C-alpha cells in the first residue's frame, strides 16, 4: 500500500531545476514534481501526452504558434508530437502526469544540461 | 490543441457530490475533479489504480485496515483491487487521475445514488 505524499513537502526536498522527481506511479503513468527557471530546449514527445499543473510561480508553455501561461491551479495537456518548451522567469514549480520513462528532452535525446534521469523519487 | 483549465474554476462550475467531471484526458487516462460530502460505498477497481489529490476540505480515504486523511495538497494512490471508500465530513474537493472509463462504483456496478456517468466534462 502506498503512503500519502504532501506535494509541498515533496517540492521542499530538492532544489535543482529541470529534474523531475516521481511522487507516485500508477497504471504505467507517473506523477512528478519539477522546479524550473529559465528556458528549456524546444522538443516533443513522439508517444506521450503530458499534463502540466502549475503549483507555484508562473509556467510559460511555449508552442511554435502560441504561448500559454499557467498560474498556480491552472493546467494544460501537451499532446504527443507537438513541439514545445517550458519557460519561467521566476522560480516555478509544477506537477506532471505522463507515462513512465518519458525522457524529459524528448526527441532531442540526451543533452548534458537538461536531460534528467528517469525514475528518481523525491 | 487543448486549452488550459483553471482547476478552481472547474470546481466552480458544478455543485453536485459524487459526480466526477473530466478536465483533461491523455494517454488513455483522465484527470477529473469531484466534490464529495458523506460516505461512498465500499468498492474496488479490478483493473485501475487511482490517484487522489485533495484540493479543498479534508478527504478521508478508508481502507479495511487503515484510514488515510488527505488535506489540501496531499495525495495518495489507491492500488487496483484494494477495497476502499471516500468519505468527508465537510464539503471536500479532490482531483482524480485514473484510466478512462473507470466506473466510480467499481465492482459494485451501477448504484442509482452513487454511480456517475463517465466522460462528462466540466
């Protein structure tokens, strides 16, 4: 039986940006928390839709044809195959729902600075 | 391309208890919001794990051998096959992440009072 997780506490347990941490897994999916500041590289995920829920800060999800700004409590699905990047001027925290083993840099493969190891729990 | 959803606004768009509303779908899963007050029947889901994230109020998830209380910002996975029921003394709102087409009353099948129609958006 899994234990409950306090999302705020989970965010309090790490500091680094662009390194999602798994807080739950179910049905082949993962729930992750991530901190960001700055701009992530443009990328897409061939086989995975992603759900982002802004928790603190201001999450700017950029697409090639539009920008969606998410305040705390606002969420968005990024459909598979759609190029996007996550950006934030200020320190920003958000929750992700997506399949297990999604590489955060998607089609770009491994980039030293941005690619995060998968399956790392808080 | 999906549009962003404000979770608080989604909760503001309906009043009834025990009727989950879909706010997003991805990878064969759904993100739902639900209001509850009182006690749901004991049930389990044979083929679906469920993720509950308390949004407002106090969500008491009862299992046969323990009770887990979730405050806002606290979350829990209910593994498939495990009997449970959701309860709340006060009006309570929570977010659900689970596979599409999960019957909320699980193994009990359709019960007039509690079984909600699937796939209903906010």
